[in-house]
C-alpha cells in the first residue's frame, strides 16, 4: 500500500492536485459513476461551484492513510519515551547523597553570563 505523509500546510495544495467531480455529476452519474472515478485514482474531490466540499477515498487509500498515521504515532511515542528516559536519568542526580546541598550552593553562587547562555548537559 502507498504510504501517505503530508503536513497541514500542504493540505490545500494536495486537495487542488486531486481529480475533481462536481456534485451535479454525483447526482447525475450516481454512486457507481463516482466509484468508477475513485477506482481510477483512489480518491476524488467533490466540488460545489468549484469549491471542494468532500474527498471520497477508496478503502485502500483510507487504509494507507490509517497505516501512515499509526506509523507516525509510533515514531512519536518512541521519541517521547526516549526523552522521558533521558529526563529520568538526569533527575537521578538530584537523589544522590549531597545533591540538595550542591544544588543550593549552585543557586546561591552568582553567575556572570556576559551575554551568553549556559545550557546543555555540562551545566
């Protein structure tokens, strides 16, 4: 099946690139006529006065979209879990003996940034 991925920014461009059929043809040709068009490309935009109103997808196209979304969701979950593990690992340092005293000492110590930001794993 075809993998589909698109950002919301390209949604309008994607719709304009799809084959179109006017709503009047849907009425005139009936469901079978519309499905013939859908079978050719997998999807058809139904327009009313040249304004997109709906997109009709084949079952195969719908499944491809769902699979792509599930795959993307899985990547997001894996990334989130890796971030959570890194965060938890860094928090362990706060539970070490003497960590509270070190943190208070660091907070009390004046810092001269000289216009620079201190960030990252070494700080």
